[in-house]
C-alpha cells in the first residue's frame, strides 16, 4: 500500500461545524460517493482539484481552510 499523500484536511471538523453534516450529505452535495468522501477525510485519497473546490464551496470556505500541505514533506514522483 502506498504511503498516504502529504495532504491533511479539516473535513471532519467542518462537517461537525455545519450541523453535524454526514459524509453522505457531503457526498450528495459534491456528486461523489460516501466511500470516496470517507477516503478523502481519512487521508487515504487525494481529491481532484475540482472536487477539492466543490468541498470548500459546500462549507463556504477557502480551499486552504479545507486542505493543508504537510510542512517539511516533499511530493514524490
């Protein structure tokens, strides 16, 4: 299994702050499956740029408030 991407996110906190939104509600709002949302939230999958912007839009925040680059780690590849 490859290492997790060097990106963290605040999706779980944002869902809680927005009326305890479920993963399914977020998935429906952005046109993805609940399983995909769960994988993104658990840092097992990096969303496309479009999906990342959609997630930020649902919460009414900037993309940098949802996703953070882990300092000190360089992307592989």
